[in-house]
C-alpha cells in the first residue's frame, strides 16, 4: 500500500469540486464543504470514486 499526501490530495479535490461548483454544477459545493471534514481514508475513497488516480499523490 502506498503512502498518499493527504494535504495535496485535499487541496486538489477542493479545487476540483470548487471549480465545478462555479461552472454550473452548484451541488459540487456540498462536496467541497464535505472534503474539508473528511479524514485521510475518506478522502482517498472520494477521490477514487471520482476517478482520480491516487498514484499522482504518492509520497
């Protein structure tokens, strides 16, 4: 199992969902707020569910 830079992944997901929220998908704003409260495991699950390659965030 790889070690993931959670802070970098959290920043990426916040930017990703924030951009979506302001480009016509206001429901993504809820994801943005949820991401701030997630622990590392939950963030990794969310990212995988969104199709984001976690290998890009390995330490």
